């Protein structure tokens, strides 16, 4: 920004002492003119000089008046300049505020554009969701209709099923498998048999009031089975009799191998069914 002009640089004024000196000079001229006028009333030259002095005094007085006018005008101009500078400062401040307001307006416009874009996107998303929701409602109505039709079709089927279940309940259950009774036979009837039942996946020890079932995979090292074999081996009149179920042949082969490895006398008896074993004829032996 260019440097502001100072009123002292723009207008040249006489200093106060210069004006005072001019006034004193005017007074001196006036006194001289009066004096000369009194001295040389009858002298034409003197009168001419007095007239010239009076004219010079008038001119000096006019210049002094002009100087005073110029000084007052300069003072007014200085005050006007100060007011103008204050106004310029206000305008500059207003311009700065206007710049800030313009920036705020630009930011608000940008935010408005973004908000409008976001609103438009949200409206599009909402419209899409409304379309999807309407499609789901239509699909739900279709499913409800289909479900109702299925219920109508299922109702007679359920009634028919209930009748079939009633008929099934009236049918007698098949008879249970007959109990298998083990009877003494053959030579060696004086021996005391210790029965070991061989099923598909296990053996059952019948040397105790409550039979003990041992899984096939554990019988080679099972303490109770080993204890039974050792007990039979220690009694010369005892022998292990393997009762072989229809699905227990493989289990029998494994159990017999364990008995043979321990040198235990053993025999076998095939059981033709899965019925409960009746060993009452051997009780007391």
C-alpha cells in the first residue's frame, strides 16, 4: 500500500513568528505612512510616498488576511484528512470483514453442496431400500399364501397319519426272542464250567452274580478277565466255556487266543439266537 500523504507536506504554511513579523511590519508601515502624512501634507512627493505606503500596508493586511484564511483552511483540511483516514480505516476493516464473510459464505455453499449430495445419496438409498422392502413384502405374502396352501394340503395328511398311528398302536408287538437255556451234555460233565459269552463287540463274564461286560478291544489286558483265566487254570476241575453268539465268532477267536496263551482249558458252545441266557442248571456246581 502506498504511503499516505501528510497534510504538512501538501500545504506550505507560514510559521507563527513569520506571521507575527509580517503584522509588525504592517504596523510599522502604517505608522510610517501616518507620520509621513502628517509631516508632508504640503509636499506632493511626501503625499505620494504616504499613499504608496498606505497601499503597501493595505496589501500587507490583505496578505495577512489571506494567510490566516489559508491557515484556517489548512486546519479544516487536516481535520477532513483525519476524518477521511478514519473512514478509510473503517472501510479497510469492513473489507476484511467482508472477505471473512465471503469465505464463510463459500464454505457454507460447499457444505450445502456436500449436504445436498449426501441427502440425494440417502434418498436414493432409501428408495432402493423401499423397493427391496416392497419386494420382500410381496415375497412374504407369497410365502404366507403358499404356507396356507401347504397347511390345507397337510391337514388331510396329518389326519391320515393319526389314523395310521392308531392302527399301528393296535398291531401287537413281535414276540421277544426265546430264552436260551444251557444244559449239561457230553463227556466231562463232572467239570465245573465257567461261562464267557462272546458277542459282536464284547465278552460277558458269567462267573459272578451280576455278569460283567468287557469290550473286545480291552479283554486282552483286562484285570477281571485275566483273574478269571488264572482262577480256572488253578482249578483242575474248572474249564472256560465260550458261549458264541451268531455275531460273536471273531470275538470268540480273540478270547480263545488269550486263554490259550495263558494255557487255560477251554471249550465252546454255539448259541443260535440273541435271547437271554439261562444258566440255572449249572448253579451249585
